[in-house]
């Protein structure tokens, strides 16, 4: 039985001192004609954030907020796993594991933990309570150091199943996720449907996403269909541009990229910030959407745990260790499934036409929110999770 221990997140003072010195000594590259982000993250945005990081950002305050939750660590099959646990407050709480993606951290989910665990305290019905488990994905944040190759989304699903059943002792549980967390959750719904109340997804992507000869291109070389009107063609190409660069390099050359981003906190922030803007609902601006403190805390959780390299390798491991189905039944994902679609999710398109692969019991489309919905529009995710599992809460209780 894997050992479970309490854990208190903390960044050593020596790490913080080193960070301050690196920020002070940043070598800024030239940047011009880039106010529209067409060359990547603009120096005008980045310099302002870095100035705030140096002068006004309060890590001890952010750390205190993180510590308000109960944290634990364990190790399964040589993989360190950190997770937050919040007890359900209601007559029938069911276990729910929430999984994040990249460049997320577990902190992307902190706004939904309280409402899901204690609905009555947040204006909800206590009948909707969950026992909430939020792990850091393997190789991300405090689920480090990871020194084992081959850990990808479907391996993570096996780890999560063991965490929920062997370590925490739940016979049945629910699962939810976005981005890599959605693929992990989809695999749980495919392989372990008999152990699940159901799943909820804020991202749709095929389990065989990397099972082709061009795994560095998740569009599999798809060209814009002939005959598209100019505006439709541009939307199609814009979608491909938003997801092309980071997938290619993190599938093919994650280690090479990591030498730079492991050494430069400003470089790391620039890389993470670009994805937030490209995939989130950033019509108001990326800083305005997420807030300076959240963006910098996310960067801190990558920087201080030395986890960029293993988080980036998650892509390479998906391409090197291809997904294989566990059964040939239909639907492919037999667990009851709720789906939330966010119109301003910059990755939308990967899951087009996939609904038939799921046992869909709930679906909702939202005009606000993007790829990082739990931090962008937490109320909508909470509502959709509650609605999904109202239909299946008695599954397995009989």
C-alpha cells in the first residue's frame, strides 16, 4: 500500500533569493512591431509583469492562500503525487477527482474546490456535495521530482485510479478534467467505467490524438478544406496556429527548450503567458482575464519546483507511448459523460464531432470562458459538474 503523508507547500528562501537575482539580471531581447502578439509575447506586456513580480508580487501571501487547503503526497509506481483534498459537506458527498492540464497547475482549480465540496456555504444545494481530490499531474508542480520516462495521460489515468481506490479507499468515484486532465479523465471513462459514477469534460480530444505519423502536429496535417469562404478559412488556420508551436517543440525537443526556460524565469513566464492568451477567453486582455497574481503564482509553481522540463515531456511521452484501446465496445467511453463547451476556448476543434464516442448525459455550451474555464468562469464549471452528476449519483449505491 503506498504511503500517504501530509504536506505543506513551501518555497525555500534560497530559491526566492536566486529568483530575485535572476529577474534583476534579465537580458531583454529586442522587440518591435509586436503589439499584436504576432511575433509572440510582447516585451511591453512582459516588462510590466516582471516589474510587478520584482516589486509588488507577494509570494508569502500567495503561499498562505495555497496552504488554506489540505495537501498530501504519496508515491505510486515510483511516481510522486501531490494532491489537495477537501471533505464533502452534505448528506451524500461522492468522491470527485479533478485533473488539470498544461500550462495549468492544481491552482487553476482552487476556485471550484469550495463550491463543489461545500455547496451550502456557496449558495448551493448540499445534495450536490463532493469529496474533492485535486492532484498535480505527474511531473508538474509538487508532483516532482519525476525521474521515470513513459508517464503520459493514459498512464496517469492508471495512477489516478490507484490513488482513488487503493490509497484513498473509494469503491467508486467521479472524475473531471480539462486539457491533459480531460484526456486522462476520458481514459478513466474508457478503461474504468465500472468504477465511475461518471465523468465531466471541459475539453474534448480523441484518445488516439497522437496515434499518427505526425504526432508533433495534433491536427495530423489536416489542411483547410477546399471551398471555405475567406473568413472561415482564416478561422481554421488561426486555430491551427494557436496549437502548433508548443506541441511541436514539446513533442520533439522538450529537453532543448527546457535548458532556456529552466534557467530564465522571464523566459518561462513568456512561454506560459503566450498559451494563456492563445487559449483563454482573453478578449479583455490576458492580464485582465487572469490577473497578475495568478499568472505569477502559476509561473512560481513551475519555477520553484523545477518542473517545466517534466511537464513539457508529458507531450513527448504521449507521442512515444501511443494509446491503445482497452475494449472495442461502443460508445468508446461508457461512463456517463457531461460536456462543457466554451466558445472562446482557443483549442476548440480537436474534439469536433466526437460526441458519439461518449455516453453523454449532459451538455452545455457557454459564450463566456475559454480553455482555462475553472479559473476563468468557475461558477459555470461548478454548475455543469453538479448538473452532470445529479443524474448519476445513485449509480453504484444500490
